[in-house]
C-alpha cells in the first residue's frame, strides 16, 4: 500500500500545548528563547523518551504562530553515515528562487550536495557551508528564522559542519533550536558549545515528569484513572519518562496473584512487546525500514516490503512526515534492529545494496553486509569517498575511507597505502589533524620507504612549523614524482617559517626546476609562487618576476592547485603593501578574502585577515585593525589552530603600542613572541617583537628596546635590511635613546643604501630621521634639522601617517631648541593634530608637552580646540545647557551653538555624553 499519514505519535509527536503536561518551566524557557531580542541557540537535552521532541515540536508550532520561517530536520540513527541527509531535510521546503539568488559556485555546490547534480572534479568543502549561510541570511532578512533539528546526535557530519559554519557567522536574526540525547551538560555534537558560544548558547535539561504529571498524562492520553498503588508502581517503573509511561499504560496493567502490578523489566521490553503484536510480515518489513536512511516506496518495493507496512501505521509505529517514512519514535527503530541477529542484518544490508540509488548509500550497505575483508567492498567505499569529497563533504569521505581501510584485505599494502593517503588528505581537509598524525604514525610502521609512505607524510604538512624532519623524509622517499614536488613545497614552507630565508629560496629554485622537468604547468605555477614569495621574504629584487609568471600560468589554467592564501595574488598583495601601495594591497586582499569566504576556505580567510591587520595598522585605521584581529582570534580557536592565536596577538600588540596602551601591548606582545618561539617560528614572531620594540621605545626603556631589536636582527642576514619589516625606524630611535649615536648613524647609512636599492621611501625617511635624532643628541642641531627636512620629503611619498607625524614631532623639537619658535609651533601643532586624529595617545602627549615648552599661543590644529572652544566644551560636558553656558561666558546662545558644532566636528563626537568621555580621555592622556 502507498504510504499514508498516520495520527501524531503520543509523546514524541504531540505538539499542542493542551496535550503537554508537567512542562511549564520548559515551555516558558522556549517562549523566552523565541522572544529574546538577541537571537541564539537553545539545546533541549535529556534521555530517550523524556519528551524532547514533544517540546521541540511545540516550539515549532509557536514559531509558526508568530509567522516565522521554520526549517526542520529529524535525522534518524541510520542517517548518520549518509552525506548531507540532514541538509536535504532542512532545505526541503525552501523556494527555488531563494537558491537562485546565490552565486553560481554556491548554487552549484548546493545542488551537488543535495544530489541534484553530479559532482565535478572539485567541490570544496566549505562552499556548501557558505551556501547554507547565504540561504539562511536571505530567509532571515525577510522574517525571523528558526532552524530546528531533532536528535542532533544523529545528524550527519557534513550537514552538522555546514549548519555550525553558517550559524557562527549569521548576522541576521536567526535561531537554532536542537534536541539532543545525552547527559545534561555533557559534550555536544559538532563542538556546538565551543563553536556557537558567541551566539548566546543556552542548554535546557528535560528531566523526568513528576508523579502527578504522569497521572495527568495517562488520564489525558489513554483515559486511564489509576489507583494510587498502580500509579506509584508505574511511576517507579518508568522513572518519570513519559514515553515509557504511555507504553506501559497501552500494554495493559497486569496483577500477580497477590494483586501487585506486574511490570516489564525495561522500556525496551515495553517497546518490543508492542512490536511483537504486529504481523510477522510487518516486522520483517520494518527491519528494512530500520536499515534505510531514506526508506522510500521505490526502494522498499524493490525488496518486496512495501505492502506489508499497513499494520505499523495503524499501530502508530510508523508515520509519514513531509513525504518521508519514519518511525514515530527512535526507540521503535532501535527495538526493530536489535530484535534480529547479525546474520539477518547482513542479509538485509546486502539486499538493500542492490536496491538503493547512489554510490555512497550502496557502499555503506555493502560494508555493513561484509563478513570478512573484501576487496570489492573496499573499492565501493573508495569510490563513494571520492564522490563524497567531490560533493564537498571531506569528513564523510574520511569516514568512508576509514571503513575501506578496515575492510580491505590486510595483505594488500598498496591498497592500504592508497586508502591511507586519501584518508589523510580528507581528514586534513576536514580539520582532523590528530587523525592525520595517527595515519602518519601507522604509515611509518606499516609501509616501507617510498612514494606511498611519503604521500601520507605530506598530508601532515599543515600551516605550522616544526615538521621539517617529516618533510625532509618525504622528499627523500618520494623522489622525482608529483608527491616529491608536494613534499618539496611543504619543506620550503617549513624552512621559511623557521626563518632560514636563504635555504628556503634555494629549495624553491630547485622545486621550480623540478616542476619544469616534469612538465607539470600547475605544479610549476605553485613552485614559482613560493619562489617569488620567498625571494621577497629574503629581500631580493627578483621575486616579483616569478610571482608574475605564476599569475600568467594561473590565468592560463584557470586555477592553481593551492589554497587561496598560498595563491600568487596573496604574494602580489604583500609586495604592494611592502612597496607602500596600501590601497592596491587592500583591494587585492579584500578580493582574496571574498574568494576564500565564498569557497569556505577558513584557513585562507584567517591568514588573509592577518595581513589585513598589518595593512590597516600602516594605514592608520587602528580600530579596523583591532576589529579584524578580534574576529581572527575567534576563527583561530574555531579552526583548532593554536598557531594562529599568537600570530594575531602580535598584530593586536602593535595596534595597542601605536595607540599608547603600553601595558596591554607589552602583555600581548610577550605572549605572542613567547608562544611563537615555542613553535619554532621566526617569521610571524618578527611582528610581535617589533610591537614590543615600539612599546619600549615609547616607555623610554632603551635596553629592553634594543634587546627586541637584536632579536629581530638575528632573523636576517647581518647587514641586510628586510624590506617587509617595519621595525627599522624604532631600532634607530632605540640606539639614540641608549646613547649609542655612532651605531645609529652607521645603521642609518645601511638603511639609506637599502632604501635606494629597493626604491623604498619609508627606509629613506627612517634613515634620515634616525640620523637627525643621533645628530640632535650630539648637539649638531643644524645638521639634524636638515636631516629631518629630507626625511619629511621622503615621507611625502609614503602612506604611513604615524611615521610622518613622529618625524614632524622630532623636527619640531629641534626647531624649538634652535629657538625657531614660530616654525616649531607650526610643526608641533601639525604633528599634534595628526597624532590626535590617529589616536596615538603617547606621541600626542609628547607633542603637547613640546608645545608647552615653545611658549606663546599655539595655533589650533584641525582637530585641536581653541581656548574659547575648550571652555565651552568643558561647561557643556559638566551638564550645563547651551543657555546656561551662554550666560556663564557672556555669549549669545547662537554663538555657543556654533562653537559646539565645531567642537563636535573636531573631536568626532555626536552627543554631550560622547563629548564628556572624549574630554576625560584627553585629560587622562595629558
């Protein structure tokens, strides 16, 4: 018979508030969740049969009554292994036009994930998550959205990853409501607690009903009016579990010879007794239903079971929900499956393997049917894994490959090696780095030296230092193969992170030659990218040409086999930034971030944000740099990427140092430098040390500053100035601060030659400023003035506003000492205005003190208040009205209003409360 809808199940399916007993606090919690102005996540957790589904369905009803959009999924235990089974459930009712608004790459990825289209050669894992994010944002923008997932513990990993990815980034008002079986407060699937903590995640334990509530439930649902003795016996047996109580009531209460109630041993016994009342043919058909992730009419018809299911509908064991056949409660599925032996299960899976559609479903059933190692089943699982990976589900692919390795004939080492390599790559893509390491360890034991073992070792080469020995081994074992090329690239990265720039360039050159001999254009493009990038890191002049060649190959092929972060455009953006073209670098980095986000390439997005922190720092957009840094810190934690945290902290320390928050800068910089040194890093630690150097220069701690400068210099060849570093000006100032003026003059000469060689105006400006500082310290004020003027000319061709303002400050100091009061006042006033605009509190304080020493009336800068404006501002900030201020100062009210308009503009505030805070902050700095 065709599937027919059945009445809603008793507890698991009931959702009318009048049918829910004993759950007043839980229902109130659901209402607060729905009405809260801050969207978040609510987890309903508890034991099987306790009523989680009932409450979840009631929440759905209440959201629907509010005219909200509701997306719903109710995964079954058997679906856990099937790729994107839950996603098909969630998106079943979404209008086609909503998906049509997505970018093509996301629309295609979603179609492949939902098995509506065949996968192409690649379909990156993260793209599906980005597509889900886009859909949810579009729906939530129209009206409030609730995504409800029952039995979260059985949701397939691919869907779980996509949902978590989307929800941790959603800006629109959307809520996630899940029911999950387990111990209250225990770990949640998909690291939900850690991933979504920022979205006000709350957990609501669904405990047992009271004895009185059980009595009302039995009376309401079954019309039973038990005696106190009978009720007490039932309550003791069901322990307050409403599903168990109803099943006991349905089964009929029996009394022994003494009149006591006879009770079954367990809930499982009650469920089994209910199933036992069904015809044998129906019970047999239910076994097939229990084994299927999507028990459609067609599949059941192919195994001859469709017509046997009628009694199961009549007994409320089965139901049809949204066109899908399912058990009314998961315990029925468990009872059906546990009622048959292992041999019967294998037979069922073997029959279903020939009946289901899709390579993944067939492979899962074949694996479940296998009695012993079986090459045919291993092949099917391997094919299914390839299919899953192309659908953008690396975690599912990794699971299928693990199963394939388990069922493969143990003597076939080549097959094991091939499967282990694919599994290592899939696990790495899914972020399961611990599993990758386990595979590496197993490969070291099981496989002889050679290409097969090297391929597995290469998969462990994630973006962190300390793996160079592993990669050197892989290079040796892989030889002149494509795996050998991948190993070489991994080794190059390891060497670079350890700060051995010269060796890294040499190895990259060898890799380029190797790729040319292989005739592999894509591989050549990747090797050229790293050669050019590493030549830039080694401050060589020919790096850009190799990056340009890599870009040409990328245009020729459409794409290189590398992540967004490791693409030639990223090195091109770095070169633009280091050459002073900040707007060009920002445009390219923003594009790369957009591409990474569209593809769901979280690691590339993170690394791109780290470069954006540096760029906004140099641009003077310090608040933007701080905001990007905070987001990147969260993403490093979500990625499980401990190396990422200190990388970001180094950037945040630099922001704090520029803003004058010296204690915080010192703490963050120290943590970053210490952690990165522990990792063996000599690349990103340079930035952390540079932040500490600036901090100590501002604090006047010459020896501490020089120690940090020396630690940076150790990372580069002696006598060579690194063009991508920004510490040189501070290192020169530290030498002068320590009284080592001759060393400062020599270092300035070296920096000047490097600036001429590379055409870098910031090097030339720093060299002249450093020379001016040293000459001024020696009393050669006229020569120092000339050096500062030359420095300011070079600053005119460089976009770093803070450095120009610092040079103006030093120039103004010398002009004051030369008694050129008018010129000193103008220079210092201009410096102060720029420093206040930037928010450089420390240097602004120094500029104010210098202006006080000049004497006379200092001209008001663009962002500086006149004395009259300052008086008005302070009276307004004290709480006086405009009329009261006018009376206090003997001015017209219109004059006060006009002055207040100028004050607001200069200080960048919009209200009286903001004005009071701004004045308090200025006072604290002075």
